[in-house]
């Protein structure tokens, strides 16, 4: 008897699961990108020039003011070194190529045609202070890196449901607090504080629904979350354009987080599997009975349900204890596993840099920044659909190599055609699509290449490496200041390195997952560099794919910070009870 059997008796994918999917899962995954990706727009840098009080208080038009202040073909951080009181009296400015210039000494004035205000204009993060912009962009990922271990432990101890609501509360407070912070240091700390909850609120939402559907439906859940995320991410530029003010955009996020608290507090159930792992069998039974009644199932009529749950709970707790006894030292005691870990963690780190960096760079490209971001977000949907097809034809290994190589080539084009205006944005679309594909395949490989005892910890380490890469991404984009092609060049080189390294990973398509460390090491002996799976049988692949689906969280972005570190919670939860996860076939 498995947990899936009990779910089937409770109505399978019935009205309860469908209402949870439509009323909770899809809306949440549509809104989640707002919490992490809006930082790209609140740090937008409008056109700016030196602020001169005499000129600003005059009745001159804005264009005339800029002509008096901004040196032609020179930095926005300089102004003419002239007597502006005399200029206003005589209405004449005699300047030439050799007219001396000085740095802005009264701050800056900003163009408000697109934004009323951004965090950049609020804190004057331009010119010699523009290095703070990538710091703010990285703050969300810094928060993920620092906060996720805490929230992971919190979720494991107090449950996914409570972790979801605590995360929503943290986001609600941090968004409002950072928007109205009187101090820049406090502003940065609150951005990090909010980022610490971004990953957890996504993973707990995914887990709550994931654990109430059968394994055969989890691939669909991945697809739904991917489309919902892409749709939500594509609305971020519309919200930024509509609000035109960073405080309003942060306030909107705070309202959404508060709405989650109010709407879902009495509706969302705790994970029955987590309750079983904590010996709370009666609560798990009550939730399953409520689901059964709502679905017109039969589980609530079973007098032995409590005994069945207790039996499954014993196995669940036993496996959890076994997982805790597995040491990280095992990764370095075995050469094959050590090699896989080093390659995968490096590939995750390198792949995360252009994945988020390309989105951050859209505002510096030719064309409308809102439209650029929208299109770069939407390419993920066809990218993931194409990747599923390639995974069946080329296998995991060569699909990853192809995706990483295509990203490298696409990012190299702006370096070659530096003077062509539209090359940057077109290259971004192709690079983002390929990078999304490699993100998906690397997720799969991280779960397939490691044996059962090490798989959760391996995914956690890969996720940590990915977050580190995301933190670095804004600082690579900052190179735009020295040349529009430089961020692309760096991304191209990094992805070329990742493509070469990933080619040394084993192919896992059509092969069962390794159950022991010895099996994983044995598979290294049969590795061949020039190998293809295009013509191999997929008989075993179906079994392998089912196991991977049970083990994996969402394959697509993410996120962000959709991300990363908390995705291992899904692996831990779905693998923590082997008897509960084995479906009868």
C-alpha cells in the first residue's frame, strides 16, 4: 500500500486538487516573478544630467536646461565650468570643444518622462555611485543565499504551510519597509531580508500541491508552473510602466503578499507527508478525509485509514533519519561522484550568470526596455517545449552541451557586430531561450547523476552554486558602462567553458537511476565521450523519467530565485518516504 493509493481512494485528481491548482497554484506562480524580478525596474536609470539650482529654478524649458548643462558627446556626470548666473543674465552660453568641465557638485536632475522616481534616483546611484545598482540587483540573491538554509530548517520543523505564510509576511514587510526606508543601508538590508523569503514561498507552494497529486501528473505540474511563471514575468514590465514609481511597484508587491495571507490562511492544507514524518497521524488523516469528502471519494469511509497512515509514517521517519546520517564527505571519497559534482556545480554557477544577467541587461539594449524584457521572458515557453523534444532525441548530455553552446554563440554576436543596433536584443532572445533550455537539462542531470543517498545533498550543492552565480550576474552586466558588448562577451566565454565541461558528464537517458554509490561508480567505467542515444530504446527511459519527476521540483526558471536552494526541499520531501512515492504500475 502506497500513499498514492490513498490519494486515489480520496478522489485522485478530483475537484479539490483542481480547485487548489486553479485558485492557489497558478495565481501564486503568476505573481511570484513580481517579488524577484521587479528589482530590475526599480533600479532603472533614467536619463540624467547635473543639477544646478539656478538653472532648475529658472523658467527655461527642460531641453534648454540640458543644452546649457550637458556637454555634447561627454559624460552625463560632467557639466560646463562656467558662471551660470551670468549665463541666465545674458541668455548666452559660449562653449566649445575646449571649454573646461567639472563633476556635478549639486547632485543630478533626472528625466521623469518614463518614471516619476526609481530607487536609483532616490539614492542618486549614478556616476561615481552607480556601482550600488548591481548591489541592489544582487540583494535578492544574497537574501536567497543567506536565508534559505534557515527557512529550509524552519519548513522541515514547523511545516510547509507555516513556512509559506511566514515568507509572505516577510515579503510584505520588506517591500513596504524598503520603499520608505530613510537610510540607504537600511534599504539594502531590507532588500536582502525580502530576498531571503523569495525562494521559500515558491518551493512551499510547489510542495503543497505536488504532494497531493499522483506522480504521473507531476510533469504537467512542471509545465503549468513554467507557463505561469513566464506569464507572470512578462507582466512585470507592464506593472512597472503602469505604476511609473518604484514605491508604488513595491507597494503592489506588498499588497499581493498580504492578499496571500488573507485568502489562503484558512484554505491551504499542511502536507500530509510532512505530518506523517512528524508523527502527526491524526492531522494527516483529517486532511485526507476532507479531501475525500470534497472529491466524493471513499478514503473517508475507511476505518483502517489511521493504521495505514501510521504504517507509512514509520517508513517515512526511518528514511528521513537515514538521510541525515549521509555525510558530505561521500562526494569526495569517490572519484566518479566527485567529478560529477565539480562539473555540475560549475555549470550551474556559470549558467545562472547569463540566465539572470540577460534579463537585467534588457534595459540597456536598443528599443523599448519594457518590450525587450517582455519578449525575453516569453521565449522561455517555446524553449522548454523544444527542450522536452530534444531530451528524447539527443539525450540529457548532448542537449545540455547544445544549449550551452548556442547560448555562447548568441552572446558572441554583439561582440562581432558592435555597430549594429538590433543585434544585441535579437541575440538576447536567442541566448535566453538556449539558457532556459540548459537550466532545465541541468536540473534533470543533477537528479539523475547521483545515487539515492547523495541525491538531495547534491541538488542542494548545485543550487547553492547557482545562487552564487546569480549574485555575480549584476556585476557582469555593470561592464556595460565600459562597452555595450562586454557583458555579452563575458557571458559567451563562460558558457563556452560550461559547454566543454558538460560534455564530460555521463548520459543518463534510458538508464535506471543509481540506487547506491557503488552503482554510480560502476557506471563511470562504461562512459564514452563520443556516444549518442538517438537510436537507443526508451524502455528503461520511461521508468527513469518517472523517478526523476518524483524527485525533481520545477525545471524552469525561477527564479527565480525561483530558484534554487529551496528546490531541494522538493527532493527531500518526495524522496523521504520511498514507500509513499512508489507508484503501482
